[in-house]
C-alpha cells in the first residue's frame, strides 16, 4: 500500500485500527486506560464547574443579593473536591503512569520482536515489506498510545462543548449560532491537515537521506573511507541537495498551509469570539437583564464560553484527523503483526543426533529474479562427514547454506534429515541442530560470555566459554582484558568496553561453534580475516574439536579443502565436481586448475567466495 492509497484508508478500517490500539493498551495495562480516560471525564466536569459555572454563580449571586454563605459553601466544596482529585491525579501521573507506560511499551515491542523473529529472511530483502517493518518499529508505541491520547482529548472537548453549549442555550439560544460557526472552519482545517500530511510524507525520504549523511560522518564504520579521497564532498553534495528538496516542498505546501491557517484564525478570533462578545455586551448593557437581556454574570460567562465552544468545535475536526493519521501508521503495525510467514513451522522435533542430511534436486530463485540462483543441486551429507564447499564469487554457496538452515525454502526439490523432510520439524529444533558462523557475523554490545554462548548463561558455562575461546584461538586476547570474559565488547554502552580487530572478532565468532555441541556445523568463510597460517591452524583445530560432528565449510583458500572428507565445487548455482581432494586433483578438472593457480600465486590473486 503506497502513501496515496493509505490516505484513502476506509472509515471502517480506521475505526478498526483505533480499536486495535485501545485493545493493545487494555491488554498491557487494563487499569491504566480506565484511569486515564475516567480522569479526563472528571477533569472536564471540574474545569467547567470551577471556571465557567463558578464565575456565573458568584457574579449573578452578588448581583441578585444571594447570601454570601451559600456561595462560600459551594466554593469550599468544589475546592475540596478539586484538591483531592488533583492530588490523586498527580500521584497517578508521576508515580503510577511511568510504570504503566513502560509496561505498554514493553508489550508492544515484544509483539513486534516476536514477529520479527518469525518472518523469513526474504522479508528483509523486500524493500516494500522492510519499509513497513521499519515504520511499524518506529511508530508503533507513539501511534498506539496516540489513539488513547486523542480519545482523551476528544472526551474532554465533548464534555466542555456539551456543558458550555447547554449553559449558553439557557442564557440565550441565539448564542449557539456563534458557537456552531467553527464547524464551517473545520473544512479548512481538514484541508490544512491534508496539506500537512502530504508535506510530512514527502519529507520522509528527504529526512532519511539527510540522516544517512549524518551517519556517514559520525559512525566509525565509515571513518576510514570518509578520510580517504573526496567521498565526504559527495556526501556534502547530497546533503545540500536534501536542503534544496526541502525548500521545494516548503514552496509547494507552505503557502497553502499558511493561507488555510489564516482563514481559520480570522474566522475563530474575529467572527466567532469577537462577534459573540459584541452581542453579549450589547444584550447586557443596551437591553439589560430587567428587559430580557443578559445579566452581567451571564455576559461574563458568554465571553469565556463562546471561545471554549469555538475552540472545541474547531479542534474536534483535528481529533478526527488525528485518529485517521494514527490509523495510517497502525495499518503498518497490523500488516506486520498479521503477516503469515511463508516458512511454516513443523510439528516434530528434529532428531537429537542429526543423522544424514540429503539435498535432492534443489533449485532456488530469489523474489524478483529472472533466473535460479541454485539449480538442481543434489548431494548427501553423511553423519560425521566434513565437506568443503568451494567455488568462485557468486556461485551460490552462501545461498545453499541459507537453504540448509531453512532461512529460505527451495523453489523445487527437497532437503531431508534422518529420512524426513526438514519442513516436518519445528524451526527452532531444526535450527538448533546447527552451529553456524556466517561470513558477515556480528558482535553484540554485550559481554564476551554472551557473545560466545548466544543464550542466557547457566552454571558451569564459564569453563565452557574459556575452552571454546582457547580452541578458536581468541583466548590469548581475551585473557588480557581486565574483566576477562565479563568484558563488554565495543564501547557503545560501556566506557571500559573493548573493541576487537576483524581477525580477533572472527576468532571469537568461531568460539560459538566450540561452545555449542550441535550435530551440524556450518561455516561460511569463517577465516576470511585470518592470515594463511592462522587459517590453516584454525581449520586443524576445528577438525579436531568437531570430531564426530558433521561439518560443512566454505573457504576461499583451497588449501583448507585438503582437510575435508569431501569437496563440492559450485559453479553458476550447480555442483560441477564432487569427491575427495585427491580424487578431484587426479581428475584434473576445474578444481585442480583452481588449486594449482592458488598454489602458484599464493600471495597473488585468489579465488574468492564472497556471496
């Protein structure tokens, strides 16, 4: 749904989205929404009594000679009720409300995080879906609570409107004409809202571009490239262009918004409020209460009430527009939460020992692509077998790894484990069968222990983590940290945190394999940042430490393939050669050619694997 279509969100869907928001708040904190809305009702009545009605009672009472005692009793009772009410209200807002708001935030974010973990990887590669996901994450809390806040505002304005209108009708029915005039101004306000909304929508891509420029100047990952050559000039050029685009939008929408706002202000301040004041003063002074005109107290009340009524009527349109705007963003939230993942959960638990994994005539095509990335791939991964998956850049190796992990499902063909389709297993139990290190692994701004375990720690895990770090070659570096495995990686949230080099971080990521004794190990270029000697040593340690486990690894240095039981050569999405290193070398095919080329140019051009 694009922005143009979103502006045409049907009334029924707008109401449904607002109800969805209120239900979410009620589920997260039932008492909060009840107290929040009930307080607005009570506050509306108290404001009317203490401001409009009390003023009329005092002035008319004094004018008619009413006993001061009666007036004072009313004032004292109203004051006592107000003191108790506002004391309770302040306690609620400053003591109770922050906790409740945090609970609502946690509930909403938890729903989004859970769904985020369920959707398939392809969703992150779909620009339209990803944009909706980002908007849902950015706007969910503000828009869902915004519905409640707008409803609160609507309730208070309806109460003020009703109470003041009834009072004005009692004083002089003709005054309602002045109060209803702002309804006509509501059409101008609606037009202003539409122009403001169009401006806001048009600003979003400009803001994203400006924010991207900002990130390239302050994030460390861009620091080196920004200081080499003149890239920073390109970013400044783009930044200047965003400013020009912004000026263009202001020229297109700014004047329109200003004119519409001017019409509303003149209509409200001059026609409605000033007109009602002149009428009230004329009725009170020229006619007088004794001749059927207004009393002085009624005149004073009119001066305040007409403005209140006009304000409420004028902004009722804004409240309705706000509901519509909230509903637009909540539509993204509901789209994301209602999304039905294409990769379905199975009902069975994957076998604890893994067993044999068979890939049978598997093909795969990315959404939007006109050709298959994987084409009719078949091979058997026997229990305890070590497979080296090699091939040139873009041959499909990383995609095959993602298929093995069920991050994607094949377009055709089948993958089985222990004789059963992997689709029959629950996603969690199946993926828990693999220890995986991706080429683009990530370090989290948490302790070394957490980064190795990738799960909440349990008793006895410290020894497991230390042994895993030793096996991966990362322990020498970690042991020099003051806090050891309790050291937080990166300094984003901890001034005493530590930053690792790419090679050190890669070793730490490999420790995850040693700390998690799963039946299968998948390594997508686990050593790309290591030097050749460190890489070969790492693979030797890996083969020794994973004895009895099924290992499939991708490496851009074919010397590592000599440690494997079987080598698979992928070219253009298909497996063109399969066998042991010795068999493929004896065959004298493409693999042998690649191996000899690397041996002859050990420090020169190498076959790479970056998918």
